[in-house]
C-alpha cells in the first residue's frame, strides 16, 4: 500500500505573521507508523523563528483583543465551518501521520467543529461583575485576555489538542504561538492552512516546528508569553512548569494518566466489557484517559474474563486506511515500553490471557504493531500497576471490598480519568466522591465533551480545558475601584 500517494497537497513551512516561511534548520521527515514510509519533509526552526513568532503574536494582540466581538466570533465559526467542509481530508492526513483508523480520525475532526462553535459562543459569555460599594464609589471586576499564549501539543490527538487550546485562547482575545509534536506536524499545518484561508488576521495564530528543547525553552523564557498551555507527559510538564516559574506565567497542563476501571459485583458485565474494550483500544491505548488498571470483583471475575477475552479476540488491528478497529503504535519506543511492562509483569507472576507480543508477520512486518493483550493476576509489585501504559494492554486486578478497591485505585501519583460500573446508586455517590481524579465516568466511558471541564489533579496537571472553565484559563481578573468626585 503506497501511502505517500494518498497524502493531499499540503504546506511544509512554518506559519509566522500570516506567512508560510522556511525554517533555518534541516527539514525533518514525517513517517507513517503503519509502514515506516516517509510521507514528506517539513521545515524546522529554533530560537530565531520562535522569537519572531512571539513578536508577531505580541504585535497582533492589541488589535485582536479589541476587535468587535461579533467579528471575532464570526471568524471562529468560519474556521469550524471550513474544518467541517474539509473533514475527510483532515482525517486522512491524521491517519497517515499518526496511524489511527480513518473513522476514528474523522471523529476527532468532528469534535474540533463542536469545540470551535462552543468557544465562539463562550466568547459572548465572558462576564465581569459589579460589587456593592460605599456611596460615591464603584467596584468593578473585569476579565481581560491574558496576552500571548504558548501552546505545546502531543502526537496522540494531533488535531483535537490543537483546537482545544487555540479555540478558547482566541475566543478570549489572546494570540497564540503553537509548537505541535514533531511526529505529527501535518495535522497542525492543515489547520493553519484553514486559518489562512478564512482570513484570521496575521499574527493571531503562529506555527513553529522544530526541536522541542529549543522552542520550549524560548517560549518559557519569554516575558512576552504570559500563558503556557501544554498536553503531554508528566516528566516534560514538570520541566516546563519549572522553567515557566522564572517568568511567572499562568499555566494549564494536562499531563499523564493511569485510569482505574472498577467493575463491582452488581455491574452490568456486558456493558462494562463493551465500555472497556471501546475505551482501551481507542487510539490503540495511546490516550491519557485510557483505562490502565482494571479492578474486577472476584465474584464476577470468571464471567468477566470469558466475555472480555471474546471481545478482545474480535479487535481488528492494521493500517488505519483499512477497515480496522485500531492502528499501529506511534514508534519503536512505544513498542519497547509496552514490552518492558509486560515482561516485568510476567516475571512477577502475571498470566498472559491474550497477546503479549509484537506483531511482525505479513502486513505487520513494516509497522509498529502490538497484539491486543490481557494480563491476569496483576499486583502492585509490578511496574504496570504504577507506570502509565500507553498501549493495548489490559491488566486485571482482583478485589473484594469496596474500601479496598478505592484505596488501590487512588494508589497513584496520577489523577486524570477514572471509571467504575455499579447498579447501586448509594455506592455510585460514595465512590465518585472518594476517587482522587478530575474525571469520573459512572457506567460509561464518555467523559470528554466541549461543554464540560476536562483536566486532572495530583501529577496529572493543573487547570481545565473545555466548558465554561476553558476560556477562563486565558483571562486575567482586574479589579477597578472608582471614586466619583463631588
């Protein structure tokens, strides 16, 4: 399958101050993880280009922030409409560079449309307030855009993570410098082509691609960048957090996750299995919200395993251009990381019920494919109990008592997503309160929507995206006290 010929015509440069420009560094190849084939080479920049992008955003900010609200809202809606028009093309680009199946990629694009429309209207709801004051005085609270925003996005959702950051930022009246993941820059380029096409003013959104260390450090060192929003690993997030302290930036970070998935004895087992398989193999497990520690009550474990192994045996894996449920992993490092966790668990007593190995035969020979895997008898002595798993591995852990499983579920430095299944309303209230996670799904795994806040606690990050909270992350609160003269 010649995937290079499938790639639509696309820009390869950086986008600074409304212009496509070449970077000063050597171009970097973008490869298809399903075939390892080179798709195209894209421009790379460093400190020089990043500083130019920051300056461009700084100069564009006053005009963008003061633009008539109706005009700003109209532009954001126009971006959404253009993305909808080009949804199939954008999905194809994503599948080619990231690997996820076309249907899943298309779903991600459609979420972008919803997110843009939501944030466009949320711009109309940036309310201040008046506080009761003494005679001849007026107390006002104003909310104003923070200024230039730096956004750094990951490869696992290469389109949605960009829109989820840029949409609320520009809705609030901020300007943006985006650094996308090096593995998946084409989705970012395709979005910026749409920005250009709809007439987003020069400097409002800027795109820099290149070495993460150089670009990231330039962004964090700049006093002109007043806000940093980042999605990625906890390790990198902590480094950016530390660097940002020197310039006292406002930050919002969505970092790693290690989601517990609890199935109580009274749960609907079919529904739980269906939800687990759908969420675990979404993006082949390469999601911070992916269920990673599966706690099964001993009373239903035998039946649960029977139904789970049957469901997992039906998971199809292959090139995302084919009709499959899940695609390849992103690169060789991902394969090695998963295999290390599986080998460690096996050495410490875990039993492999399915998979447990890389796929290398036939159509899988040239890509980064790993078999859908189920591990039983997993304990907290194994690395997989504490380390985030970014791949198609389901580790099963026994429990009997409610309080015990809550304790095990919370035994993690992470606190992003969590899920549990039960028919007991009283238990649902208790467990949802007790779980130390920013997101909780009860009898379902659909925990991300444009209307609701998304984010974690503990080492999973700070701040929230989406909902009314998303735009607020890009605003400063100003108090104005007026004394009227006699």
